[in-house]
């Protein structure tokens, strides 16, 4: 299998019947509003390819809403699926657990080298970068992007998805939440009194974007993770200025330098929590030293909006699979489901189902899900339920909370947990820490067998009724008796 680029992905989405072309939209808020309308169509949505954008040449395009359906997500992951949500999560878990990492292939040329600019020839406004939301503080070229950095101590390469704002023709702003790998690397350089060199890709296979936004194991480059998923190495070119590897078939790439103390006001920006939770404030900048782009370049856009939206929809599946994987690695037995609920932006609300095996099993599962690598950042509520509850069915989970948890005994509060500046409920001066609640909504283990039985037919009886009467129940209703 060959490595895929963004244009290959677009063709595959067209084959699925899940791509729409939109001509003539305005970069100023309108593309963002259309994308938002697409976000909220869920499984009925389409990937949106914008062209003939107001004020820009034909062929300079923006692609958004790429990962908003299970079909597009499965295609992106090189998987086939007609599963339920929970079956899809389980299959993704199996897919990533059995993964063999494949290192990227270093090449000397590729489509990204079609246009190369330095010095005064650099102009970041040449691309139809949207202003995604009305209250945004500027135009954000980086929403579906990946920032490429190298750890100064350990030498491994990280790809992280962090928002990137255009300040002027050769200056970009980039906000990274505390604790993220890209920020840790940047802080290591700054602590040594050194500048931090970065490469940033703004258009690529959405699988690279997906990897950049997930909790890949520490020390593993996202290039290797993606290579394993697609069964082929990602071709990369070592940049002339940074020596960092960037995708050879990217649409737009910049090589930059971030210098300690050279900050500019960044933001505000509508974020994945559904709020403008971080105000405009000084953040580090990147000076663009080299600009590369393909002919007729395409920006990959993935702006967050009020949940549920594309930004967190794909993360619900991926983070659920990662947390499930980490629960099993931590030795938690009989996990039967994990769902990082879309209304919580895939982070703030996590449901775990287990088949109880011993006293404390539910609390163990809840604590590990709340604090494992994939679940630790900016969490809020973790709910553990029995295996008869479908964690992807909100009514099921709420019923379990309402009937199987006793607030005084079944809610654990943990303080001083990892939060960040995007947390809307924490006062600005106190951001950095928050509290967590682990809700045990399982039937009490010590009187499990004596808990009141559920008032519904057994699976056998339901199955027999479905076979006999299901066809009639599915037919349109009638007010007349025959």
C-alpha cells in the first residue's frame, strides 16, 4: 500500500459519495459558518471542498468537515466498517493494539517542492485562510495542521495539532496548552536559551491530522504510528532550514523559528469546549523562514465549534479506543465498552462499562480511565456502569446514574487535576487545575445478586417477538382497524 495524500483522500471521499464542492464562499466567517452547519448534520454530513473563494484565485482551496461520519473516519483509518459505534470503537482498539510502527521514508523531492519561497517572497496571506468564527481574533491557518518538533534531549520527532494564527506576512502565532508534548519541547529549548525550530504542515492526509490530535505513546513519532496504520512509510523531506521531516506530499509547509520572549497577542479563538474560554494574551510566535506549497494548494481546516462537531466527533472514537486500550494495559479486566461522549468534546465526559468481578472493580476502572494518558487532560466526569448498559446510549447511562448510584457513597471527587486555559468553568486566575468526579453507577458489588431485576423482557423473549412481530412494527402506522 502506498502512502496517501490529501488529494487521494478527497478522491476516496467522492467515491463514498461524501464530498460536496462549494464555490464562491467568503473566507471571512462564511466558510466557517457553512462548516458549522455541516458539523451539526452528524452522519448525514459531507466533507466540504471550497473553491473560487472570494478574493483568491481558482484552485486555492479549503477542505473542512473531513472526519464527521463513521464512513469517512473508517476510510481515513484504512478500515472497513458497518458497525455500531461501540463495535467500531472495539475494532479501532484492536487495530491500534496490534500496530507495528513503520518509520518514515526520507526522500529528496515531492509535490510540496513545486513552489519554494524565502525572505521577502514569503506571504502567508496568499492562502484563503478563513476567519472561522465571528469573535475570533484573526485568521487561523492552523486548525487541521500539525506542528513538527524534535525533542532537544531525546531526539524523537513529535507531530501535534495546535492552533496557528497569522499575524503578518511572515509571522505566525501558536497556542499550545500546558503539558502537551509540543509545548514541553518548546519549553526545553527556551530553558536552554535557544530558539525552537519547527515545521508546520497545513494540508495533508487527514490521518496525520488525526494522529496529531491524539495521545500517541510517549517517544513514538506520529509518522511511525500513521505508517503502521496504513502499512507503508510516510515519505518525508528534511527541511533545508530546520532539518525537520515534513510530508513530501503536503499542500503547504512552513519552516519556522520561535525565539524566547518574542511574543504577540494571540486569540481569542472559539475552542473545542464550545466557548471562547481563553482570552487574547501574549503567546510565542514563529518567524517563517521558508514557505513551500503545491500548485493549487488546499488548506485542511478542522475548526472546533460547540459540540458535537467534527473536531471532537472523530476524537470520541479514537480516544475511547485509546482509553480502553490503556485500561486493559493497566490490568483492569472485563472492560466491555468505553465512550468519550461528544457533548463533552471527547474529554469532559467519559463512560466505561465493565462486568464486575471483585469489590472495588468499578472504582479502579473509573480512576484509571480518568487519569490514564488518553484521559488525563481536561477531564471532568467519568461514569462507570455495568455491562448491561450501552455506553454509547446516553439514555442508558443516565438511567444507570439515576438508579444505581447513591450520591453520598458513589461519587469520588479528586482535586488539583490537570486542566488548562480552555476550561470555561474555572476562573481565569485559577486555571491549570480542576477537579474530577468519578461516578460509580454500577449495582453495588456486595449485594449484586439481590439488586432489583430490570423490568424488561429477557433477550430470548425480545428476540422471539422481534422475529414474529418486528415487520409489522416497522410498517407505517394506520388509524384504521382491518
